[in-house]
């Protein structure tokens, strides 16, 4: 099968201090954001430094509230399903109903701990009303993490579980920071390099953003889409949503979720929503595909087909399952296709069936491909595939209007979610994109409501592509909630913006150096793919 069948410096340093007034204009044409960020108290000190990385590319570092006083540490205790719980057998979680939280706090106080119950409320977003998420139980207020850890050890000895957290990560709108945000702005009118995406040598393995940048000789880079991390959820590194690289679809969308569309020239970047349909076609019949370049039966972030369990709708950080699948593979997946029970039709570069192998899994021929079937789909593939006969793999990508999308070789699409800004207005789509999980308020609390490191991207009214990282999970940088991320994107004058993978994945590389502070204890995290700004083409 033809592999395209699946493809549907030294700069001027500037410095500004921003309070209630905008920063002074830069001498670099349209160099970047100047409005104070809507984070914390209104009149916090905000410093900005901007430099040119190459013609048309500027880097702005924004530090807000650098002189903020330290906040307290506390212990967040896991709340079990107690006698008063609607579901006594429910596993412990950060948030529960008020009665369960009161019961746990009373028990902890009777054991000599300074326990309190706090209601957690969250702001409304475009498709979720917000309000009370639940109640949490916390113990003590400490001047240092080590003091909190010592008390947590005492709590553990009394039979309680929990974690030591910094209260600056809670998302209190009156906090004074600090925040540290880095902004890459690419002006297509002056840019002569390339803006592209890379997943590395193959899809099934992870690489650090700095490694992907170094391999391509990139001027700058940020981490990009969500990906499989746990081997039980698929192949670590595999994109968990739409992945189009050089115009070739190598990962199907989480149906209906957004993606960031970029082109080599950095012109016409956009945020769009995608669906996909694929099929395997013989001379006289066809069968629908479930996916592309992923382990059959495992659908990370869900949003697949009607027979997936527990849902065909997007469900973030959940792996849906389906024992009966038909999945296409390209050589980009890795050295070998996934092994397991089932049947695999192996195709040569002309799309003719070379062999049928069972069990499935193994190397592919140069420029070849395959289709793997599991469960009830085995018989369907066996009826289609005949050794020596042609077998065609097709796929159609569509946007939210139903229009067919045929990416050119200079186009890449990276998965993300939720949307943050649409047409210049706040537009956070938490429910649509699977971040609102029925019966699991603790997920929304930890992922959406609390502050974390974030990576986001979008396009401003001038047509410039903007890539943003915000450090977090430290006392030196609080991070952003998702509503705060949207507010920051709008303050940066983005017309459309989407959240990309964040947390420990958040990384920005400039001139070969990681310039932010990745939050994993082990340092920079290997990721699934990255956005790369390449030097001028000369």
C-alpha cells in the first residue's frame, strides 16, 4: 500500500514591568503580548523579557508576583466511603459528599489531628455549570513541605492516607503568585523557517522534547499532544488522539475532540475538531476500521466506536476497551506491530497481501502496511484478505462541519483538549472533551480545577501562531487551572486556543536548552510528540 493512503541567534533583549498599565511597546515588529495577565490580585508586579530567536520568532518570559509571600502547606486526606456515604464501598478519593467528609474529619480530630472540612467550588465553563464539586478534608497548616511530611507520617501511622500539598495550587483567585510563563510567537510575515511536528523515530516509543528538538536542529520546541504513558493502556508514546504528520494520518482522532492544525510556513494555524472513518477494502467488499497505529482493544481517552466499553464518547485519561477490533498499521508505528491473538494481513508497498499471520505481530516490509483483527473481526478480515490479492486501507478525516479534510504534506495536526478560546471569547469545553466524569468529581478537581503545569497553543488575530508553557507544582511557579489557562490565552490576544498535554510533560526548549522547569522529580519527561520551530531555510 502506498503510505500516503492514510494521509488524508542573538536578539534584542527587552525588559518591561507590568502592573495596572500595559508594558512599553517592543522595537521588534509585533513582538508579543503586552497586556497584564489576569492572574491573582490586580496590581501584582509583572516582569517581561523578550528576545528574537530568529526572524519572525520571539520568546517572551512573563513572571508575575515574583515577590509573593509563601503560602502554607497542608495534608489532603483521602476520604473513604464511610457509614454516611451514598456508596460505602467506593474507593477513597480527594473529594466526597459533605457527610463523608465530616465523618472522616471527626475521626481524625478524635485521634488528635487538626482536621477541617472545606467545600470546593469551581467556576462555570462553556459546557459545564460548575458550582460545588464536593468537600475535602485537610489536616494542619505548615510553613514547609518537610513539616507537612512529618505530620503525614504520623497520620499514616494512625491509619489515614493522604498527600502533602501546597495551598498555592488550589486556584484561589486572590493568590499573589508567583507565576512563570514562556511564550513563543511565530509571525508568518517574517518567518522563513519551518513549523512542524515530530514523534521521533517511531510512534510506539517516547522521546524527550529536547531530544526531538536536537534531532531536527530546532531553534525552539514545546511538547505537544496527549499520549499513552502506561503500557497497560497501549504502546507508551502512541498519540492518544488525532496525529497527522507531514500530511499523513498516523493516529485516529478521539472523535469530536479538538486538534491544533499547523503548516510549515506557520500560516493559517487553527484549532479544529475532527472525526474519522476508515475501512479495509478488497475487490468486492469492505470492513470498517477501528483505528490506526495503536494496540488493538485499547482506546486511550475513548471516543471510538459504539461497541467500546464503557463509552464511545471522549473520556479523558480513561482507556476504553473493545475485544473485537480491526486496526491498520504503517511502518511508522515501530519495528514490529503489536503481538497477540488474532489475524494480521501484511501488505507490500503496492498494497498486495504478502501473508496472513496468526498470531498477529511482527515486522512490516519496507513501505508496507498491515491490518490486524481481534475477536469477531478475525473472520471478517479473513474473508477480505487473500494472499497475492490487493487490499486497500482508506481513511477519511472530517472537521466539525462535516467537511472532508485532506492534509497536504506540509500540514501537521496534534491532539489536544479542551478548547480554551474560540473567536476571541473564553470557550472551555470540559464536558464535550471528556474532562467531566460522572461520579468522579476528584478527576475534575485535580485535572481542571487545580493549578498544574500547562502547555497551550493557538493563533492570534494577526495570524501569528503562539505556543505557551506555564511552570507549576512548585512554590516558585504555581501553575494554572484550565479556566486560568483560558484567561491567559485570551490576555495574550489569542483568537483561538487549545490546551495541549501538560503536567510533567510541559517542556520548552530554546537553542538546545530546556528553559522551563519540568515538574517530574526525574526531570524532563519523555513524550509522544513535539512542536518544532526550525531555522531559516536560507
